[in-house]
């Protein structure tokens, strides 16, 4: 075998790379089917591995979903935490959140996680994410509890509008149009473009 053959031979993935591959495939699978409607076999097929391998790595569907959901939640928290405290923090936190919407799978997994909140592990992640968003908003902006509550509630409304495809269906219902436009405000053009690419 010559050096060219060696350099072009496919490289075996490490265990960590394979784990990341499965988590990425699981994000898409759970986004499409939700926690209850997605099997470890579907995740395995999406990742190009065997179902027993997925179970061997993660133990159960519950643990796999919890890890996917925790990773997705951490992305949200990290985006908010990256905003420095100051007079522009409120606006910048809103923009940071809207930028996350470009990943439609992330958005849907967040929604499925809240729905599956009766599961003890998933519920703990959901509660922790809401609490951390609330804390970070108060910390970065100097907001009151009521103002931080409105920020978190606004984020949840954004999730619901995006998950239901409201920005893609402007013109269908005047009241929904009004709700969507006043929710997104100046970001409406960017959100419509994100939705169209989802």
C-alpha cells in the first residue's frame, strides 16, 4: 500500500465522534417525531448505526432524549449567557434568541421537552432552563421579576408561533398575522426568512 492509499483511506470514528453523530441524528429524529413518537431504532437508522449500539451507548430512549434535550437547552442558555450586562442587554438577548430559531430542530426539541416534562429527568431540565433564562435576563438587564417573566413568556410565544409555522402563513388569518407581527417586531423579516429555509 502506498502513501496515497493510506492518506485517502476512510478514517474510523472515535467513540466520542460516533456518540456526537448519534446525538445529532437523534436531534433530528426527536424534532420530527417527539419523545413518545420516536424509537431508538429510528435514531439508529438516522445515524447509520445499529439499534443495539444506540442502547449500549445511552442505555434507554429516556436517557438519549434527556441528553439531546439537555444539549439543546444548554445552547439556549449559552446564547443568553454570552450577552454582556448593560443597557443594550435586553435587545441583544432577544436577538440572540431569534438567531437560535435558524435551527428548526433545536426549536422543536425544546418544545417536545416541555411537553415531556412529566418525565422526572426531562422535567428537571425544562424547569432548570426556564429558571436560568429568567435569572440571566434579570442579571444581564437589571430587570424586575415581572420584566423577566415577560421575557421568558415572550420566548415561549416565539417558540409556539415558530413551531406552528405562523410566519409562513401570513395572510391566512388577520388576528394571527397581528399576533405574529407584534411578537417579532423588527425581526419579522429575518424570522420569515428563517422559517422559509426550515
